[in-house]
């Protein structure tokens, strides 16, 4: 039997993106089914995280959740479809499990995701004092459905050393995540795509 060279990391990334395209979702507000994607969620943070120490606001002694500032910047860049800004947040050797085979391939994967799913939007939530990204998609009824979670692991310089789309199927139910507000970027509404179709 001939040997077949399989890139396991690439196969896992492709499988994760396929799940985002293939399954159903339930709208977190209405409980109605959506024909959207399979949810992928963040596994609980552990003490091995490089960025596992929160920052302290000296004025009120409040300890900010881990990595919330970076998550906010990631959300802003992701929602603006600014690939350069996303990559600027990442270390050169950033690992991207569940998203792409490596950081160099991340740009192409995000470009394809934004093209396939024009309404996809990310907001920030907190789980166990750790900032996480929550990925949402808007259905034809204009309701938002949370479809995935993203976590970051910061390196010693504060750059993203790991950017991970995770598949803990219970985490979205635990998060107190607010859906996106405000307008979508131009061209990201289902109505705009439908209006642009040839009749």
C-alpha cells in the first residue's frame, strides 16, 4: 500500500472551516433555528497561558481581564476587514489552530471567510477573567446568532502568539455576550447581496 503524506494541521483547519459552513444555529435571542454554521467555542484558559496575568488599574485597584485590550483591537480590525491590522497584532510565529495551517495562511483564510459570510462580525466577551472574541453572523431575519469563539494567547512582548478558533460546544451558553450594534460595513448585508444578484 502506498504511503500518503497528510498534513494533519491543514486537514484540521479545513475541517473547522467546513463546520462553520455546514450546520445549523439557534439565535441566542429568539431561540429560533438558523441555517448558519456549526458553533466553535473557546476551551477554558489554563495556567500555561503566556498572558495569564491581568493588568491592574492603579486608580481603583480593578484588575482588568486578561488580553481584553488586544481582543478589542482584534475585533476592530476584523470588523473593518483590515487584514494588515489583524496581522500586525500577531507575532511572526503566531500559531493559528482551527483557523489556518500557519500565520502566513491566515490572511487567505480570513479573506475567504469574509467573502463567504459577509455579515460575520466579532465582539468581545469575558470568560473566567480572560478576554475572548465572539463571532456572530446575521440571518436573513436580521437577528444575530453567535457562531464561534476566538481566544488569544499573548507572547512576552504582548503580541498574539496563538490565535485560536475553538470548539468547546458549551462555552457560548456560558458567556454573557452582547450581539453587535450599529451598522454593518458597506456590502455586508444580505439585502445588498440579494439586490446585486442578476435577475
